[in-house]
C-alpha cells in the first residue's frame, strides 16, 4: 500500500506555510476495505495528509535538525467525507518552529468546502536514521518546477 498522500505542492513558503494537492483515485487500495459500497478516506488518513503536507513545509527549510515526524495530534475535526474522484486541497500554517519541535494548523478542502482541520505537533528524526538514499520525490519535484 502506498502511503504518500500528497501528489503535488502547489505553493510554499518553507517553514511558514504550504498548499498541496491530493487527487483521490478511484482505485485507491483503501476503498477495497473502507466502507465497501460507500468508499471514503478514513479520518486517520486525512490526518496523515495534513501531517505529510505540514512536514514537507518544515523539511523544505533543509535544516540540520532532521526530518519532521508527526508526534501528536493536538486536535482534529471532521465535517465531511473525501471519496473517489475528488481533489483535496491541503493547507498548513506553521504556528511554532523551534529546533526540537514544531506545530502546524492544517485543513483540507474539497470543492472549496472544509472537510477537516487539525493542530499537529512534530518532532524531528536525525537524517542518519533514514534509509540510505532516502528521497522525498514530492518535495524534490516542487523545487525542480520552481527553479525552471
């Protein structure tokens, strides 16, 4: 199962804010088991979308502290569902950005309607602990497009 829940970064100010896109495909594996007959993205996956987006905003600073990792969900609210064929716009504002931790306020919109929001807390994992050759293709694609 692929756990990359951000397709493209649309806009970003590293370490401050980000806007990203997730196109929810009809053939997402999760739809095989999550409410057959009424497929929706689980709330925990929506949190993961927000965390991956905010984490990339922090990682884009390329600071020596390491890779941003979700450590706590300080709060989350769900107002609606996200299903097959929809496009989710994910936004995050970094509200605190320290050497050992960061926090973000994030939300997801579908068709300009907010479907969820959350407050997320991040810590950082040393780059030495990552798999050799680790790359974030979504973040790399953003920087390549931006530098054209």
